[in-house]
C-alpha cells in the first residue's frame, strides 16, 4: 500500500468550507424579505455584462485585473486602467456563469460572481486590502455572497474569543466545556439556516447553485466514489469555475478503501473519462492530476498520466508548453533512462568527484537525497544503514546527497545517525544542480542506478530499495 499526501487548496468560490456564526438580525423572516427587495431581481435576457466600479480614495495601483477561475487556477482574463478619479470599467461582454476574481498589484484580490442574468456588476472600494473594503452597489449574486462572507468574518472573531476561553478552562470543568460545545454548535447550525435563506432568495442563481453543489458533494462523500461521480458532473464548465471541482477530485480519490498505485491509476482514468465530454474540463482535470501526482507521487501514477494522457493515445487535447515540460522531466527519468551526472562535493575539500566516475565500480549505486533537518529522512537512515551492512560492497554502494545549507548540521547528522555511506553536500539547499537533474520534489528521494549508468529503480523507501536489490542480486 502506498501512502499519499494531498494538499487541499482554498480558492475563489470556496465560501462554504468554514461555517461561522451570524448576528440575530439575520434570523428573522422579515429581514430576509427586506434583503430580497433590496437586492432586486436578476435579468434573464442580458446579452452583455458591465463590470465597473470606483475607488473612493486615491490608490497607487493603475490597473484592475479580472481573473478567471479554473478549479484552483486563476488565469488573467482581462484588465482595465484605473482612472485618476478612481473609476474602472471593463468592456461589455457576456461572461459564463461562475466565480471570478478582481485584483490589483498581483496579490490583492477579491472574489466575484458573474452570472449572465445580471447585466450590471458595480462595486466600490474604500481601501486595501480589497477583501476588507468592498461594497457591492449592483449585483444581487455578489451582495448575497459578500453578505455571507461578512457574517463569516465577524463570526470568526467570536470563535477566536471562544477558543481563548476554552484555553483557560480546566479540563475537569466539563460543564463549561460542554457549554462552549453547545454554543459553537448553535452558531454553526444558525449559519447553515441563514445560508439556506440566502440561497432561497434566487435559487436559480450562481450563488445558490454553488451552495447546492457543495452540499450534494458532501452528502455523496458518505456513499463512496460511485456516488461522487453520480452527484458531480466533471464535464460541467460551470462547476469548473468554482473550487468545488478540485474538491470533488480529491473526494473521489481519497474515498477509496485501498489507496494503491493501481487504484490511483484507475481513479485518474475514471476522472478523466468523466470530464471528457467537455475538452476545457478535461484539459484542466488532466493538468491538475499531473501536478498532483508529479509533486506528491506515487511515481508510477505520475508516469501513467504522462505516458498515456500527455504523449500517448489518451491525449484528446494537445498539451501546452508547461505540461510538455513536466512530461519531458518525467520521461527523462523513466526506468531505463540514462542517469544524469552530477558533481559530488565534500565540504572543506577541493577534490571533485563526478557520479559518472563512481557508477562503473559497483553493480548498483543508490542515491539518497535527504536533508539533515528532515525527520522523514532520519526515519529511512536505520534501514539504509542495515542495507549497506548486509550487502556486498561490490554489489551495492550508497551515496548520500544532503540538501543542506549548514555544514555543522551536515556533519552532526553524519555523526549522530552513524551514517556508514559517503555523503556529499554543496551547502546550497535546494539550489543543487543534482536536485534539478533528478527532478527531486521532496526529501527523502531514492534512486538505484546500474553499472552502465541507467536508472533501474525509484524506490519509495529503504524497504522498496532492499526488495529491488535482493531481487536483482547477481
């Protein structure tokens, strides 16, 4: 079984992940009625949309950028100048329904909903950061979203205060702890009710659509991968324009009982098949899966994606330059490919040694990319130590390549861990040429090379390295 770590990013449209409380005024039916009247109706026949607004005080930024949403990616879509009077306006056009972002200075951004039924989206900003200083003048979809965000923000402050109280409460004071639990539960329940009230105002809008899909996805999670595929349409571009898309991918992968290489490959195949009815969705799903598995592994799954869906017969859309570069890195290091040469540097010595000089001397040479501050690397060291002791030196030679920057840490690790193999470091951390040559994305990373200078294995740990060496022992 292979352990897989997935990082779940938060992006535009992920406005329902963390429930926070809201003020009592939102609980009243009369308030919701007033809100509906103040937000107004959405037009259903708008042929084009105007996105414009004003900074009501001077800003240094000169350009406002509109970003699209593709899962967790936000490619720039359009830009417009910010006039001396603070006004900005994008050219009229019809935008597909979904989540977008507006931003200045690259990193200062706000979430935005665009729905073809709304002809006008008008905003005003009173300062930076934009997230904290936005007011929606026209657009019921964005007024609902930002009303919810504002309530969530205020409620987070309440949760923070409750956590501070919890921190000083004695663990033996169960009455106080239960009271805090009940308060937090009531707040979350109240927020769910208010969210339902907001979505009920315009149930056919993008805000309600995103909330409903998020609920369906969470419900499907209880019934397994097949239920997720049934509940979520991976070929729907409207879903692609929200963070639910990548959330659904991760839910589908993680909801399998067994997480092995073959199961993960099947997951990728099923997801890409589900997305294949729309080439834009399929292209994004392919890129996201490739990034996921080339970054976190397993290696075999990344290799499958590259060989079948980028350069192989499963590619229904040509890969762009960035994806081809990823594929080139993967294919350059496939089993049987020539092992890149690298310089092996010993701190304090002027001698230089090339890996290519070492390989012909041994039947197999192992490369162990590690860091002296990496606990996972330390976990591998006892097993590697035993392997070096067990095998004939002419059969196996292990080389350590430390991605260190401190020579004292490097030498201390050699001593404290009783390392019985030669280790080298250029004291450049991740800036070592060998890291790039071997496309190392994380430590520890292991390779096995043969006497002829070819890559013969890329084991996930010392046990896999042992199994390969014993199987191929002369």
